[in-house]
C-alpha cells in the first residue's frame, strides 16, 4: 500500500494504530512481546517523538514493558555520541518502559512484528549499502560493515541487521521522502535494478510480507 503526502503526524497515527493492533492480537496470549525495528536518520525521530507524546492515547492497558525496540542499523560510536541511533532510540522509548536491543548485543534476532525502514539515494536500506552486496540468504543476523563511499555527514563503520533479519517480520513500513528517492524506490518495485532495496522488496513480495509505504 502506498500512501501519498503523509505528514509526520499521519505516520505517527499509523504507528500508534499498528501498536494497538498488535496489542489487541496478542493480549490473550500468556507469554509474548512486541518487537519492532526502527531506523535512524533525520526523518524517523520527529515521527517517533510525536508517537511517544501520544502515550495517553494508546489502549489504557498497553504495556510498554512488553515492547522491545531494535535499531535497524547504527554507526559504531558510543551511545552518547550525537551520531548514535541507539542512543536516540533509547532516549525516546525507554522512558515509557520499552526495552532497547542494541545490535552489538545480538547474535540472533527473533521474528519481529514490524520493521520500519528508510532508503538512501543509492538504494541502501539500514546500513546495507550497494558495495556490501547484501544477500537474502545471509547466514548472519547482524553484520559490521563499512560503507563505500563513507557518507560525509556520518563517516563511521556500521552495524546492521542483515536482509534475513529485516525480512523476518510480519510487516514492513517505509517512509520515502524526495523525488529522487521515490524514483529509485519505484524502479525497485518494478524490478528494474538490483540495489539492496530491490532485493528486499523482491524477497518480501515472494514471502507475502505486507508493505506500507508513506511518500
């Protein structure tokens, strides 16, 4: 599903509804958690800030202590560094009681309920840049990688979920901003190139994973 012209507030609404839907589906189970993965960068954090400000709007029985949040990727820097995705995610979610799962602590990644991704102009997702040649059958759940070229605004090695981890989810969410990115994404949906985004979308389609795209 592609949703045109969505504001940050509209995307926050969608995320709130998604979390409440997950809670309602699982609330009768005796032992469960909700697991989501969220991206870093300039686009997601204002949306997450709006989402967290709506805590009182959630189902009154929603238990944030049963929500576990994974970064899709991060720069290899201390959490206190301004470039740390994990540090920003922790600052937004942890005060509500959610658990944070830094990628450096993980050897395996469970099935997630929602994976939210952005995309770069070069078709990269998470920190799976074209030069890293990501594979849908990667045996590792998490990898340490070096983008080439290193983005000048964040010249750091990366740690990232691999394609199998990103695809081990009940649904995928994308927020794509800008005409150039939209063109790359649309071409990936049509199978016109083999960039990381195309590999992910092709595998998601083959597996029947629902994809929602805000543009």
